[in-house]
């Protein structure tokens, strides 16, 4: 028996990125964009029935001493 309903429902992917200099770190604050978590949570709350298949996080860093940069990327694979 087939699950195909005649309406294609392709997999989608949403990317969230944040980053920048982290040498300005202040104790008690996040060195990354503080609203990254908020953006992901808002996306997930937009449609609670959305089928989430995969979430992946990656962080990179480059530079030295006063020119140190970091970037975090979160990808969410889903179907509406």
C-alpha cells in the first residue's frame, strides 16, 4: 500500500547562522549572537505539527589574538 496522496511534500531545510568577533567577550554574556536560540525556538513554535527529521549544529573559528572570529550554523531539515 502506498502513502502517496498525489501531493508532493518535499523535504525543506532552514539555516540559522550567527557569528563575529569574540574578543569583546564580557563575562555573563554570549560571544555569539544572543538571539540565535530565540530564532530557532520561534521557527519551531511557528508550526508545532511540522515534522523535524534532522537538526545539525556546526561551529568554526578563525584568527588569532585580537582578530578571533567564530560562527555557528544550525540546519533544520523538516516537512510541513
